[in-house]
């Protein structure tokens, strides 16, 4: 053996599966054979020793995983970053490895004790020494990458591990000579895959499938053109051979039981030194604060989850727990991300949850000028239903026309910031891109309401609403309607044709007549069936009194449409005495504006139905402006449409027999909405009765 390449190994004298710290160890406690392990280890040792020098570190009793020398640390030249094991089960190995490194004359860097980093298990040098690939997500903390980059003066590319079975980077990723890469893409998130694809050209990427991955094919030792591994499929062997590698298989099944194989059992001591210093690692950190009923609302755990899922990591710097039931808590969270793009995605979601940048880190928004009408730059900030403030020229300004899925346009004069739809963008508009200088204002005033809302949703999630539950909501809605009418508030009703089919038309008509409704929104169908019922006594051909189909009834709705078309509009049909009752009749008679938005399945349509959907959306938006309460009655499409254009703070009540519709609206983030899974006709009849009761009580108290 003439090579200058060196490896460190640790004989398996004390090896066994003694505990479970990865999914491979599950069910394998004390199931490995020491004898077989010794033999397999010896086999690997021999293959490597034939091609390179092997140093040995003395195995220690009580530290069975010490055989996995890859986890000792990360060596580059004369420097070593010593591992900080995540699990106490392995922390005892640290001093023995440290001692060995020091004895070899290495300069040893040690990380803070609470910053896990599992050495070459999670840090793999590009075989040309150009950069370091580093894994995080299970054993190694992202923040350690920054220190490693600084200490070893090398560019670090952080990869987010997603599959528990591939908890160390070296279980699913193996850089090979000549810039090749053997890896299992499914073990990484989309962003990491993109990063890999940016650095390694397609002809150099050897992506493997799950069967090879679970045989630990990526856990290979690469020496020159030789790749040493536990096992490879014929296909993989052929692919590697074709590009000039020699595959040497050596069974390591006893070590697979602990979640390791060839690469894990070795630590390369002589790593290629990079030609020139590569600068430091671009890990970015931001600190945000969150305030509110953090525990009751589960806000902090949601925030932390989304940071992790988004590919970042966090440190909770401060957590001030509110002491009284009514007092709010506040948390200061330091978010780290491997780069700007990941950070932006995470920040966007944190802002939606109400997170605010520390005052010292606050910046103005970034603006880009629109160059093509109706088209925004790719990284535009998309708005939510929550009241939002943006920082322009050092001042926070409230966004006007708040709604979901809009773009924020900033102007020189008042109003400084306005929500606009993509299609309304004009050339020269200054739109906000990225997430700097944006904060959303979450109301934290009322703790009981926050709790009630959550409860509401768990109830909806389960899809069952007891009758008592429906009654309670009806009482609440009746109370709100009454109060809003007395105070001159605004209520909009969004209704689908089911309201008519289920016999709710009369009740809704009454609500309109009695002044409880200030706008009606729907599609063609509700108006058609309402008018059909008014004119012919049927709804979609079904007799509303008998509940049976009427002969020739299938034509009824067309006859209704035809009659209204003859008059030119619903209002004309009412004036001319063609329509003498019903929901639309009451609207016309009591000057309650209505808007009918068309769709592809509409028959007719009625002359009033707006088939230009952009005009219909604008009309809807106009009618819900300034609303205090929106009642959504059995219409998925129109309810969700309205949900999107309504800012938070407007109460929504969604009634539908289909729990999916109710939950869907909740999913849209309309947190103030209340869902009722029930028959809408029944709901309306209970509502009218409840209003009657309130009125009687009113009369009595006045007398
Ligand atoms: N049982 C060990 C652990 O879970 C296996 C380590 C494998 N080493 C590696 N570099 N992947 O820590």
C-alpha cells in the first residue's frame, strides 16, 4: 500500500445494539452477533487497508456505537471539529475521540455543548475539496454549520434531511471522485434537491432508488476509483462501472442493525484541502417576537413547526409567560436558514402568524416597479386577510383594502399602501417584494374568543354538530342580527340554491323584509329557483308543498328564466307583477342590493347575472365593503370567493350540510368564522323563530 490516504476505524470489540436512537435500531436490541460483526468489520478493514492506511482508535466498553468512527468529528487538514452528539447514548464517545485527535497533533474545535453536530456523519467534503456538504434536520443543528464554515474556512452547503431512516447525511449522500455524486434524492426536501442540482451537473448525479438506499449503497467509502459498500443492485453496479468506478461489495448487515455501514465505520483523516479559502457560510439568522395568548392558541408551536418544516431551525431566546388568564405572553425566537430564499419563505409564514422583527432589525419594504400591466415580479408579497402594516420611509402604514391573495402597492401619497389584485396592476406601480418591512396585526385582546374559535374548529373538524350546538349558534346569530340592525350595521348574505330547495326561501325573504340583510350575493341558480318557486310553486321542478316532482317540472326553471328575460331584469319583473314574492322580490321591494355571479353551468342566464366574472368579483367586493357579518348559506363557491376578499375582523357564519365546505372556509384562514354543519332550511327556520322570540322579549320589556 503506497497511498497517502488515511482512514480512522474503531474495532467492534464492544459493539452491539444496546438502545434505539434511529429507526434501524428498533427491534434489533441485542439482536446483532458480535462474532459476525467482527468478521464483517475485518472484511471491510482489509479492503480499505489494501488501498489506504488505516489508523485505529481504541474501542471503549460501554460505548457500543464508537465503531462508527465517522461520527468522531470532521477533519480538514490539521483541523478537526469535534462531534457534539445529540443523544446522551453517544456523548460519552466525545472525550476518547478528542484525545485521539489531539494525540495526532490536530487542532480541535469544540462546539457549544447544546449545539449538536455529528461529524463526518453529517458533513461530507466534495471530493475535489471545493466545498462541504452538511446535513441537518435530525442529528446536526443548522447553526453548527456556520461555525464549521468559519473554523475550517470552507463554503458549507446545507442539506435538509427529511426521512428519519436517513438521519445522517452519509446514509443517503456520497460525493465521489471526479465530481460525481451518489445520492438518494427522496431523503431531501425540494430546496436541498435544487441546491444539489445547481452544484452537480446532471451527468455527474447518480440518483439511486429506495431498494439501494435501504441497503446503504450511499454509505460508501470512496478511494480513488473504488467504491466500497455493503451491497448494490446490478443496475447500480452497471451505472457505476460505466463511468469508471470499481464497486467492491462487502456485507455489513450486522452494522445495518444499528443504522450504519461502510462509510459510517470509517473516518477519512486526510481530506483534500481546498485550493483557496472559500469564504464563510451564508447562514442567515433573524430574530422575531410573537405576542399574544401564545399557549392557548398554540401559536408558538405552530411557528416552531413551520420553521422546521420550511427548512430552518430556531432557538427560543426568551419566553415571557403571561401570568394571569388575561395576560399575554411574548416569545423571542431566533430563526436560522441556510439562505435567503428559505428564510423568506419562513418569514412570510411567520408574519402571517403575527411575528414581528425586532425593532433593531426592522427595515423598509422592498419595492419593484411594474413593467408589464397585470403582472407582478416573481417574489411579490401576497397579502392575507389579516390587517397588515408596512414600513415605508421609516414609518409604519396600515394597508388599505386588505384582502387575501392581493399584491401591496405603495404610493408616494395617501393612502401609502393598498391591496391590489394582480390583474389591476398598472405599469409603474410600486409593489412590495420579499418580506422585509411587513407585519400583520393580530388582535390579542380577547382571550376567551381566541379559545372559543379553536373550540369551534375542533367541533367542525369532527363533522358533527349536536342539535344543541346548532341552537346555540342560532341564538348567537339572531342576537348579532338584532344588534346590528339596531345599530345600523351591515350584514351580507351569500346564498346558494339549496336555500330554496330546502324551503328556506320564505325565511330568508323575511329576514330581508325585516331589515336584517343589507346585501345578497349569489349565483344565477338561487335567483332562478327563487323565481321559479314564486311563479310556479316548484324548485327545480319539485313541488315545494308536496315535496314531489311535478309533471313537466323540469322545464319550470327555464320558464322562470324566460319570463324574467322578457321583462329585461328581475326588478322589472317585480314592477310588472310577474314576480310577486320570494327572496329576490323582497330585495327589489326593500332596496337591498344583490349581485349574481355567473358560472359555466348556468342556464339562461337571468338578465341580472353577471357573466363577466371580473365585473362580478368587483361587484361582490363593493357589496361586502364595510360589512360586520356575513352569513354564508350553502354555497361553497361563492362562500369561498367572498372569504378571500374579506379582511379579518368581519364575522362569518357558514352553514352547510357538508362539513367539508365549512372546514374549507376555516382552512382559508378566516379565523373568525363559525361553522354550522346542518340543513340550511332548518337553520333559517330556527333563526327566524329565535328573532321572533327576541322581538317579543323586546316588546315586553318596552311595555
Ligand atoms: N447507531 C449509530 C447512531 O445512530 C449509527 C451511526 C451511523 N453513523 C453514520 N455516520 N451514519 O448514531
